[in-house]
C-alpha cells in the first residue's frame, strides 16, 4: 500500500530524524489517544471506514478513495476524489463499535476538481464538529482536508498556538488531519521528497 511509505517518511521528517524509517510499519489501534502524527491500523479498519463513508452516498459510486486519516480517538477522516467528484466524512466509532459519519459533505460535476500545480498546497475544508455520536457531552473536534501537488510529499498543519499536526498524505493528491478543539486558524507547511520546505511556485 503506497500510503504506508508516505506516512513513515513523514513521521521521520517531523521527528527531525535523519535515519531511514523502519522497513516494517507498526500497526496500532484507532482507540488509542489522539496523536499529532497519523499512524497505521489494520487493513480491515481502513476497509470498514471506507465502506461506512461510501454508505452515506457522499460521492458517486466508483469515486476512488483518496486518503484516510487515522490518529486515535476512535475517529478518522475519509476522502474520496476524482476530477469530477469529491466527498469526505468525519467518522466516529459509536458505543456499539460501528463507525458513523458525524459530518459528511461532497460535490460533483464535470471538472469539479481541476488539476493542481506541482508545488501547490490548498485547503479544501476546515470545519469544527461537535461529535454527536454516543451519549453525553462531546468536545469539539476540527478536521481539515486539502490538496497537494505532485512535488509535495509531506504537509504539516500549524495551529494558532504553534502546535504542529502532521497530515495523512497518500500518493493521490489529497491530505487530511484532525485535532481536538475548535482552532481553525491554521497555516500549512509543505515539504518535498528530500524534506526541503516548499516555497511558493
């Protein structure tokens, strides 16, 4: 799976480590506490998340999966996209163990998702969601999705208080991340394959 390579390379960059990432990725549990960097889970979790988001009919049938962001908290962000369709779900695991879309949205139409420049980074959505899945009060969560050009290999979100959140960026041109709280005043940092900060084209 190509997204595994991107995730481990990005983790090494954020850690400031010049050594190569381990060859065998570590598989973790989506129920772990929230992390500033995404991590990998079992393939069946990705499959379940994809199916649950598709079931909302947020995109046309057959629209390919673009990225799934998993970083704990029983929460994930799922994005589908092609040149004519885009859809995304903020998924939360309910008390029964199933994943439910807390929020979902999409767009469709000929040319709805135009090409993006090779060094470009753009935000598509940044939205705060008060998770309504499950009983009791639920604190707000903010999720972000966006697009990255072919020369962008790592995207990091900088929150207003200076904290950095590494996005999930597969090789399909879309990235996603989420964090606790309602901070939407963000900055994006992009890096190329060599870990060099990308400046404006």
